[in-house]
C-alpha cells in the first residue's frame, strides 16, 4: 500500500477549498463537524487504521510517502521501476512556493517504522 502523506494543516485547507470536499465528507459521516479538530481526528485515525491493517496482514507492505517532497517522483521510480515523471502535482496552486520535505518511511511487521536515509526495508540503498 502507498499512503500519501502531507502536513495536516495544508491537507485541511485544501479539502475546505476544493469544491466543498470538507462539507461532503461530513455529509458522508467521516466527521461530525467541518472544524479543524474533527478533521484532525479523522486524518490521524485514518493513518492509524491503514497502519494497523498492514500490521495485521504481514504479507502487505506500507510505504508512507510525503507527497510534497520534491524527490517523490525519484523515490517512486526507484521503488517501483517507473519513470519519475509519472509522479507530479496535478492541482498545484501557482501562487504557493514549493518547499523541500523529506519524510519517507516503509512500515511492515518485520521492520516497524523507520525513516530512510533512502534505504528500503531489505537494506537496499535507494539513493
């Protein structure tokens, strides 16, 4: 599984602005309110649910990828043997500056969670 991660505040701001997504998520009972606190509980709970599912099913691996990382395409290309240009930011706001983030981890029952110095769970160097 690939779990796309990003800063909660940026995510919440994005779903509030993107065609009423926050309101639609409340309507579908993802949260009880459209306030930041309710969505933060949802966001964190969803991450924990995905991690627990992978933990409970050791045949699966979980890759948590910071989708705002400028190296995300390169990381994906090394992990999955795809062209790094297949990964990009489709709905980018041209008025926002880009920042470099380097959060990347793999979670599996055998390895637990760790930050990579760009090393996979079987110790193969990615960079």
